[in-house]
C-alpha cells in the first residue's frame, strides 16, 4: 500500500528528532557555532516532519478503527459516527501525504539566508538603465510588503535615470529562498521616454540573487586586508565630500576551484559612517568569496536536478514585461497575467508562488514520491 511505502520512509524520524533535541542542549555543541546552527536548522525541519508524521499515523489509526467499527457494530448511531470518521480521515490523507512528501525532500541549505541582489542594465542603453531602476523599485516595494529590510550597498546611475548597476542587501525571514527565483534576464517591451516616434523597444536587465554569507561560512584573514579611505561623491550634502567616509578594501584570495590567486577590490560609500561602510564592505567580501567557493556545489546540484525553474542561471531569459499589452510572462512556467502595473508596484508574490509550486513538483518527481 502507498501508506506503507510512505511510512517506511518515515522510520527513524522521531528518534532522530529526539537525538537532535538532546544535542542542541549539549554545552560542547553550543560552543561549536557552526555545528550548533546546523543542528538547530535540522531540529526545526524535523519538528515539522515529526508533527506531520504523528498526524499521519493518527489518521491511519482512525481509518482502521472506523473500518473495524463498521465491520462489527450493529448500532446505527455508532455506525454513522464511524462512517463520518472514516470519510473525514480518508479526505485528509491525500493532503497530509503531499505535505509529508515535500517535507521529506531536503531543503536548500541556502534558503533561510539573507540575500545580496545585483541588478545591471543590459542591452538597450539608457532604457535598460531606466528598466533596472524600475526593477529595483519593484523589489523594494515587494520587500517592504514582506517586512524585509533593504540596504543599498553600491550603485552607478544611468545618464537618463535608473541605474547602470545597483547592489543591495535584503534582510529578513527566508529571503534567499524566496528571491532566488528572480535570477536571470528580465526583458521589457515598451516605448522609451526618449523615443520620439512612439516605437516599441526591447531592452533587458540582469538580476543576480546571491545568498549572503555569514561570518563562519568563510574564513578571511582580516590582517591581510588592505584598507583605503576616500571622500565619497554624489548626493548627500556637504559632509559627503568633506569627510573620508568611503572605504576601499583589497584582499588577495586563492580560488580553491582554480588554484589561482586573485585580488578582490570592493568599495562602499553607502553611509557617512566609515566603520559602518567597513562592516558592509566586509560583508560583501564574505559574500563574494562564499559565492565563488560554493559555485561548484551549485553547479553539481543544477546538473543533478535540471528543474525547469532555473534559480541559478543568470543568463536565462526568465520574464518579459510587455507594457503595450499590460502583460507579464514568466517563460519558465508559461505564467502570463495582465496586471503589469500592480506587478511592477511590487505585487509579485503570486508569480513566485507558482514558481515554487512548479519546482516542488519537479522535486517530487525526481524523488519518486
């Protein structure tokens, strides 16, 4: 039976849950931050699966009990109660089985992290930069609706508005696991503000979403970092140009995947506070190295799980924003809606939900669940 097959996969879940619950109270484990964080995450995942497993066993028990009552009882009232119990349990089983199957699939360890988002204007010149600015506004409004904090790290403005590129950090709950679906090429079809003859142009911008590295994810010898300070330019009042609040770090790093030593150069002028800029530059350095060191891991995962929802390919054309038709089309899942204005105003959750559902379906298929 399908139930028995699923139950066999759940063997040992509760025992492991109890084991992890004990481990995370062990002082030796607590002292090892990397292990403690990993076990805490496993505890939360197992807690959900254990709860669902117990409910599943209860439902199967209710079905057996109801069937036995129907086979042995002659009292009409008791039989009616048994029939109601059986119908309810049988109706709940498929939903709970789907929930358990999804919980059995190992979660992406990066999903719970904060994210670094990079938006760059692509083909289309000034219009591409303007579109990159529109995407930044869209994500800013979406993040605001989720209660997430957005912090701009660096940017280069376009000549006619928008951004040639902008990099920002997003902090909140399950940020990377949600925004990772936005990585790729976004294409816009509309009449640019600079177009005098009303012709529709096609432009593009690229979006890259990276998991933010935490301090213990990568090892950096801070004593080898070379720091420079400089006066920031741009808007922000007189103080920006008079005080050396901008920071620049240089760090020699050996790429473990290629064996080549390269210099990493990072600048941060986000705030007027030099220590804060240093802190944010360090965060970007950790994230850069983390991304490089984990690229092989990401490539391996991508090759094993060639899902139609490509979350890591920054060159894939994933979505078209057609202004004349008021249409949004996500090409990965053939998702089309006609509420473009609401979408670019940050109402993107429905599209993300469809992407998550599509990827979960792929995962279930691969796991043969």
